[in-house]
């Protein structure tokens, strides 16, 4: 069985752990004996950011660390057993982006990655090399080797610009607001998400560069050659939406012979963690499982899905799509494996 999964960070990583469990991977990380199965994840890279000269790929690394048993599951990101010496030193220097903490162990990953990128290797090759150490059991493909960056247009307190002056500032043209108290800026996704905790209402969310990006090597083939394509319960806008914005990926999903099944990231109309509801509002989609299903749409009618899972006790009317309800809380890989089995049942494979 070859399964291709569209994935973001934490939601994507947990879902992939469930796909592994479904295919017989053991809780201690050991592979099933003689398994011919292959899992390929197509991972969002539009959250990636360069800080302190280091290329940071939050979603790829969430998948990498989670799938190799190295993630801090309580904090929800980064490495377990992490220390913060370098970040504290940088903060004491007043170095740019004090709102983004980097763990010491994590920094080693970013150093290795940046050195390889600077030597000319594409991100897909770099992640394959980094995966050699961690053996995540899933082929982690960046959606693209090209630079794509989600920017969020917001009105923010004008005073924040002064604060940024010494630190490099936000990207994009700043304009003083009419009353002088706020200014409209395009923030990097991470600044909006981490610094402002998605507390500034977005006027627009745009994956800058996606329209001229090409899928990374292996991405289109993974979708074409899969027996099953799954859309993880990741953020439909800033994780799945950005992957689908890379030309060719949506078309590959629409034309693959494999069934395509999506999973709702919302339970009881709310994201489990994060701010998917705010992102959905920014693109005019209601924060309900049904609205997300309709946003993805049916393959038979110009969309992506053959099947769609919603949370137990919920229903969704998505024309042309088979819908089933099942517990959707990814508490552990075993529970998540049941979701993957339900995806297969839904489309009869
Ligand atoms: P990020 O890149 O780290 O923000 O992670 P993703 O985009 O992959 O996933 C974020 C989404 O995962 C959020 O919208 C959450 O609602 C969803 N999510 C997290 N945990 C669960 C869970 O246990 N069940 C479901 N159905 N969705 C979840
Ligand atoms: Ca992310």
C-alpha cells in the first residue's frame, strides 16, 4: 500500500504517526517486518523562515521529530529534552525576532540544513539527508524546493514599528493608519502566529511565491502512484491551502487513480489547537467541518475529495463526497490509526 499524505506541522505529524501505526509500525518505533508499504508526506513549507542566518522549516521538522520519537509532545513543537542557552544569549544581545525561540538541539538541525542549502542542495535533498539520521519511517517531501512564504496582511499598533526599528522590522510596505495608531503591514506568517498569537485580524493571507513555485521532485509522482491520498487534519488555509497553491499539485490530486480522503481539523466547530478558525474566516470559509469539506470540494465537481471524515456525532453535507463520522481526537497513534482505517473503509480499499 502506498499512501500519500498532504500535511502541515503538528496536526500533520500526529496524523502521519497514525498512518504508520495503521500500517503496523510498533509504538517502540520498529518497522513492520518485510513491509512493502510506503508513506510519503507532502509537507507545507510556507511557514519557513530565515532567522539568525538559519533556515527554519517548522512543519517539516515537526513531522521529522514527531515521527522519530524526538518531539516534545507537551509543548507541541521542537525537540524533547531541549535547552535554551543560545536563544537566551541572542535575547540578551537584543537580536532580531526575540519572539521566536530556538532550542539548542533544534539549532543543530537548522545549522546542518542551512549549510547544505548554502552549498547548493535543494531542500528536498537536504531533508532526505537529515532523515538519514532520524529514520522517520515516512518520506518527508517539501511541497516545493522554491521559496514560498505565507504573508498575513493586518493592521498592527504603529508603536510596534518603532520597537522593530532596532531589530529589522516587519516585511512589506508599512502605511500609517488613518488615526495614526495602527499601520497596515504584511507580516511573515510566523510573526503573525507566534509574536501576535494570531490576535490581529487578517485582511488577507497569501502564499507569496506559490504561483511561480514548482512541486519538489517526487511530489507529483507520489500523488500519481499512490493507492490512497489522504489530506491530514491540518490547517486548511496555511498548511493544506499553501500546498494546493503550488501549480500542479491540485491537478495531480484531481487526476490520480487513487481515492482521496480528507479529515476535518475541526471538532465541534473548533480547532484542537491553533487558530484555523481565524485563518478560515480570512478566506471567507465558515469554521465548520461541513464548510471545510465543501471548501475542498468533490473530485466529481471540480474539487479534491472522494471521502471526508468528520468528528463523531457530527454530520456534513458535501455534495459528491462520501462522509463518515468517527472520533477524530488524535490522542495517540493507535487512536489515529483507527481514523486512517476509517478513511480506507469509506472508499472501499
Ligand atoms: P501546524 O502547522 O503545526 O499548525 O499544524 P497543522 O496545520 O498540521 O495542524 C493544525 C491543525 O490540526 C489545527 O487546525 C487543529 O485543529 C488540527 N488538529 C490538531 N490536533 C488534532 C486532533 O487531535 N484531531 C483533529 N481532527 N485535528 C487536530
Ligand atoms: Ca505550520
